C-alpha cells in the first residue's frame, strides 16, 4: 500500500544557496548571526551570475521534487546579477516540473541604486506575468524609503511582500519599521525574536533547521496568532524533514504537544500555493499521517503528478536528467567557489 497526498509546499527557500555546499571557509570564523551573514551569505550572493543561478535553481528544484515538494516559495538575492534573475529561476523550476512563487529581496546594503534595481526586478517579473511577491531582505538592511517603496509596489500589483523578520537580534526593530505596512498576504520569514503580541499581519514562515544552524534561537511559532507555514531557508527542499524537526523542537518546550500542530503548519503551505493541492504524490509509506511521519525517517515519493503531468516516476524525474543537472551544478559550484 502507498499513501497519496497533494504536493508539498516549501514556504521559504533560497534556491541560490544550493551551490554553497563545500564552499571555502570564510575569512574569519563567524561568532554570531551577523557575522554569518557578512562572512558567508553576503559574500556568496555577491559572487553569483545568471549561469550559476540557473543551475543552483535546477538542482534545488530537482532535490525538492525528489522529496515530494511540488511548489517552492523562493526568496532570491544576487546583487551583481539582478536583472532577469527571477526569469532564470522560474524557467529552471518549470523545466524540472516544480511550481514556483518568486521574489527578489531588495536591500540598501549596496546603496540606493541597488535597492532600486531590486525593486525594478520584482516589478518587471510580476508585470510580465510571473508568479511572485515583492521581496525585501530585512528591515535592518533597508531604508524606510525602500520599505515603503516595496510595500507600495506590492499594493499596486495586488501581491504580498516576502521578507525576513526578526531572524536575529539585529532586526528587533522590524515591528516598528513595518508598522502599518503589512497585510494578510505578506510572508514573514523566521520571526524568532518577534514579540508574541506584535501587530504584524501575514503568514509566519518557520525554518527550524536554519534557526538551529544559525544559533538564532527557537521561534516557538505556536505562540503566534498568525498562520504558520514551514520552510527550509535554503537547506534543501525536504518539507517532511522540516515537519519532523518542527515537531520535536516544539516538543522540547511543550511535552504535551502532538505532531498535529506542526502538520497544520505544513498544511498552511497549500493556502499559499493552492494549485499544489491538485498535485498528486504517491509515497513509499502508508499511512502518511502526522504521528507516523514524525517517527518514520526515509519516506520518499515514488510518483508525482503536477498539473496533470507525471514529473517523477519510480523515484526518478521524467522531464530532466538528474545526473546531468548534478554534473552541471558541480561545474557552476566550482566557478562560484573560485570567486570567494
């Protein structure tokens, strides 16, 4: 017997980080989250070009599909390869057979012109019919003018904003900076240091593995009144793995909790990308319910149908050559790492 479910949704991904594996050590060992950003991720995103972005997205989408994820809500940044970057990611995901909802995270880290270019990429992609949101890196790397411009563009285009909120201590002023701007269609990633009684509207995106890896703390998303969805923050596309970790982390602070809560966070992904409800994933394990999945590692998809098309059969992608994608991604990773 095999269980069948809708396709899973990764509510917060960074496909550009797929090529980071094996990258050279940073110039100095980071000792806090701010230094992790400065010494690792901000050096990496600045080194990207469109060819690297393409194969990073191809590999990330492939790995998501191989784990039953048929929709990715991605937050992208490549300050030296902005224009056209969202098209490259969208095309890569579509080629693999994965749905995508994209945003370019604007920032003033590279000056007002960099923020303007990021905003222009969001607008260009969305007005051309791309599925997405307006992206903002985080309040602490943006001017008030940039935050208001992003919120205004989102209002004009009828979409939400995808933004990191209170991931680390440096961003604790975010609730004040975003006061009066947020809407229910905003996506608020992390929220580790967000006060429980905040006034921000939107869905909170919980990324348990990333938060542990960056030592920023536990968001304890059950404390929020907002809807909660699960993401990976760029560490693969395995949403079942994110669910299992989300459950045991909640259990570590509340021994009375059950996996149904974390499963409800997984299910919120279908509210963000409703089309994924119509996708069909046949799994290697039955029953695929919260109590079984929470304690059963190694569950994998056998067959996946997206928009009526079989995109994975007998565990293998049908539209692309997985071996070729991995080989091309290794080549681009070597180019990327040589620049760091």
